[in-house]
């Protein structure tokens, strides 16, 4: 997977320098960026349209267009992943999220989880309220009924439910509950007995029920995942699919019925209207639908239809389409797969299905297959090469982007062995190393491709998930069959059979300033190897919250940041563990994917969107308003750090100054003067190539870079690892 630049700490040497703190914006400790245009549920309350999105809960005034966002960081929402919303007779909002059930009324939030209630699972799919005010709650762990006092839970163990994966609920005029499950079909519950309708009983039914609506005649309209639309009139079943009707897609996600009895059907391939005889289909080609993936539908008393799609909300009055954009950031998707910072201070974000984003000082730039040379909207990994180029692994090959030009390397035009490029790293000689899923490892020196597989090398498995390169140029390769070290000539393989590794499925690698490799595994926790000794950290013997380690990053103080699947984010300083999760922090999700540490020490976390964290407040450089020189400049952390063979140092001045930038070793000896010039106010950067004033290479170790301006100075530490 993506290799992240890391930083190393060292004790300051005894040279008296005056240190000026970096100008930091007074920000909260957690900042979350989400894409709010993926809309799972739409509910109308008077002039307000409530929308459940993957980025939180939003509301819009139908008259003024004014929007407001409820997110985990500014409300009592337990998660930004909101799947459904229901309103009871008192105007209370009941909100289904991926991390519990929330109740919102008059500015007060109450959250129900498995830890404080009888909710069978925190993964809440939908909510329906009956005529008596009972809440029927569909979860991935069963069905719950809540009457504001007592919980009643129904599962496969104590009821006629065919599956605990309950997805949707509808209630007919007789009070019967019609319950859709994800893999067990449809169930009718009359309060006493259960009746199941599925493929085993009917012989044709698709058991993945996504939506249920009951019309005025008592007919049940059932949307399925792959089986189209089904109508049940309590006697006969009628199937509507792409083969026998005008249905645009057999993945039916939502259904609504207007006052004329028309059925509006949301599918993964567009929107359909069915009046009982004629089908009318609306797609992005013949309407203003922003996406063909229609996730939610609602009809108000005026006859206006509101459609929630994966790319925004639409109102249709029968003639005019009005599109509402709910984006609260420029993040193109909440499925963040890769992160990498560059030496300009920009953060590059790769997503699963919406392309690449660049974040530069609160400005977002989006790159996708439609507006750039990106061949795929799934960006699996990102690495820089020290020359300003970004190298990206995608499902359509390896991609190089120099800021202007895109170059794609695939199996048709290059020696890359597979288009499924999952991991990318660059070494000190400028070689690009690409890990593929199933076709091994490839090296590219800008001219020649060399491929390493289990057949022609010591690679233990052809599924390469992660690559790291140490200061000696050794390549460490994490695969599905163990860890490999390659020094350019010989291979050495570490598995559960010959090492302390607890799992051969290696998910992430990171190397700290001392050359120790940190290994994240799937199911075997975290391992540390210093070349001779192994240490293993699991949920049983340490503070690691989960043994499924998805990512690792190392900050400037040497702290290890560990992302897990389901257990949240852990920080390990060498002796103490601290865990952040949805219950005690601003994290929107406990499933952590990529991690990155930027030059300001902020930790970037991919978890149902993008989160940024720094203890004491997220740091951002701002121009000082004080013209006094001692408060008028900022020196940033070098990037990358540790580095080999070069690193960039950035700084800023708010008034003209004589500037001297120098490199010192730990004995206080000047190693190199990078510049000694007069500069006007502005932002600058300088590159150190790890040589002294005589252009001789210096040894690995800790160095200090010192910025002198006028009568004051500031210094920072950096690590050269050869």
C-alpha cells in the first residue's frame, strides 16, 4: 500500500538558539472532511427536506434553499454515515447510522448503542414508526422494537426471522410488519406469527430485499438487489426486470408512490416511473439527474418528487429539475484509499471510485477519468519521486502525473505485469517499484521494466500489498504470503514459520528513523523487526485495539500511528498506548484505512471520509500580522523526513530580511550553508542534497537546519537514512 514519509525525533544538542514557534491557527483537534452528496434517505417535514448522507445529516429549506449540516463534530451524531431517517408524531427525528441510533429533538441528542441499550447491533440500516409510536429498527444484527421504554429484540434465534441482516421495514394498514433482509428474503410478521417469502419458498425470489412500499390497495412493491422489482397483491407475485419491462436496472434501491398511484423506482441505472401500463425512464442523458444511482425517493403534498442520488439531491415538479449540491468540502468520495503529502505542503487523496483530490490550503482540486488523464477513478496508492512527480497505482495501471501531463503505463503499452497496481514506492535511484495483485512486483527505471514473481525470484506471493525502502536501499515487500527483503541481489523471506510474525498477510510497512521496520498484518497484529529481534503487539498483549492492522505512520516524535479495521486508531510512543475511536474522539468511523503525517505534524486519517487530527489543535500556517522580525517568519518541517537522498525545507517571511539557511550536525558543527541572501517577504523553499560545503556526501544521522533572519534564529531536526 501507499508508503508515507515519516519523521524522527532526537534530543536537541547544546547550542543556544532562539526558537520561534510556528504561527498556528487556533483550530479544533479534529477536522472532518466528507462528501455529503451520497444520499441514502430523504424525508419531508413541512418546508424542510431532511437528507441522510454518507457525510452526516443535512436539511434544506425548500423555499429559501438554505442548508444546514449535522456532523459528528458539531452534533450528537455517533457517525457521519447516516443511512435512514424517520419522524415521529412529536416531530422527533430518529436517525440510523453505522454506529448506532440517534434521537434528535429541540437541539438535544440521545444516542442508543449496544453498550447502553438492547439495540442488537450498532450498524443500523433503517427505521419505521408504527401507528402506536413504536420504533422498528432494522440492524445487521436483527430487528428491534422500541416503545420509548422497553426494547424487544428479534433474531434468528428467538423468532421467525430468516436472517439477522435486516435492511428495511414497511407496515401495512392492518399493522403487519413486512421486513426485508439482505440474504433471507421477505418476512411478514403480524405480531404473533412469522411468514417467510424467499427463493426457497417461491422458487424465483431474490433474497436481497432493499426496499418495500405498500400502495393504497395493499399491494407490496419490493425492490431487490439484482432481481428487479416485485409486486405482491397478497395472492399473486409479479416480477418486473430489465428483460420484461422498462425497468432500467435490476438493482432497485428505493420506491415511492405519488398521489396518482404512480410508482417511482430508484435503481443503480436511473429512475423509472410506472403508471401501471407505461414506463418512463430518466437518466443523466435525458434529464438533470446528477447520477444514475438513485438511492432515495420522497414525494411531498404538492406533488414534487425529491430524489437522492450518489451525486446530489434533485427536485422534479413534473416539468423542471432543480439540483441541490450538498458538498461541504471538495472531497470527491468518502471512500479514501490512499494519502500522500508532498514537499509543497499539499495532501493528495486517492479514492475508491471518484478519482484523486489535491488539498492545498483549504482549496480542493479534483482529478478523475472525465476531466484528466487518470485512467481509473480508483486510486489505490500514491508516491512521490523527489522530482515533483506523483506516481499512482490504479485498477487500470501505473500513472505518472507531473502537475500538467499524465502518463499511463498498462499491460498494453509497457512492461507492467498487471493493470491492478495496488502499491507504489520510489527509491533513491529514481526506480519506481509497483506491487500488483496477482502478478508480482515490477521495477521501472524510466526505461526498462523488470518483473519479479514467485517463478523467477524469492518473492513469496504474487499479491503485493505494500512496499517500503530502508536507508540502505533494501526493498521490503509485504505480500499475502509473508514479508520479503530484497537487497538487489538476494531475497530473504519471513513468514510465520521462520519468524515471530503472527500472520503471513502483510498489509502495511513503515520504517522508523533507526531503520526498524514496523509491519501491519491482517489478523496477526503489529510486528517490529530491527534486523535481529522481533517484537509482536496484539490485542492480547498490548493496547492495540484490533489485530487487523490496515496502516501505519510514524510522526516526528517517533510515535507510531496504527490504523485498524474496526478498532479505531492507536498511538504507541514506545511504552504507552492511546486509542481513538468513535466513542472518545472526532473519528467518524472505527475502520481506518490510510494514514499520513504532514509537515505540520497533523495526522490525516481515511475513515468514512477524511479526518485531520493534532493534539492541541490542527495546525495550519498563517501569515503573522506582527512586523517584528522575531514573530514574522515560520520554518516548517522538512519533507520528506527521514530522507534519502534529498529533502526540501520550506519557510516564510513577512518582511524583507537577510536570510541564512545552514545545516549542523549534532556536535554543533556547520556542515553546509544552503543560502545567505537578502529576500523580500514571501514563501520560500530550499533543497538539501545531503552533501557538505565541499559537495561530499554526509553520513546517515540526525541533522539540524537553522534559519537566521536578522538577529534571531529558529531550528528544526531532520534525519538522513542512507
